[in-house]
C-alpha cells in the first residue's frame, strides 16, 4: 500500500531546501572574506613583530658595543693601577707609567 504524503509537508521541505541552496553563495563569500581579512591582519602583525625584533637586535648590539668600549680603558687602567700598587722597584713603576701614558695617547 502506498503512503500518501501531505502536499503541505512536501512544500515545506522543498522551500527549506531552496532556502539552503539560495543562501549557499552568500555564506561561501562571507567565509572567503573572513579568511582573507584574517590572513591580511596576520601578515601585518608579523611585519610589525619582525620590525620590532630587528630594532631590539640593533639596540642590543649598540649596548654591547658601548659597554665594550667603556670596559677596555677601565680594564687597562685597573691593571696598570694594580701593577703600580704592587711595584717594588722604581723600574717597574717607570714601565707602568709609560704604559699608562701610551694608553692616554690612544684616546
């Protein structure tokens, strides 16, 4: 025996299917737009992060260089002062004074 389906039910199912099919292009485009906007914002964020990391590297290099410049003279003067303090003979004292004068001329 054949089952008879109400025309109202078949009409409702057909309308629901037509609505889904009609909304599909709009949903696909909205998903595409959202994906593109997220990709562009991530690439902009990566560019900013890369630029900040480059600036940090430059600042670190400059700080290390300045620190090295300041520490070289300090170490030489400290070494000379230590030799003067430990000097027991006038010859050693004369040699240390000559070294300190030579270091002053390098500046």
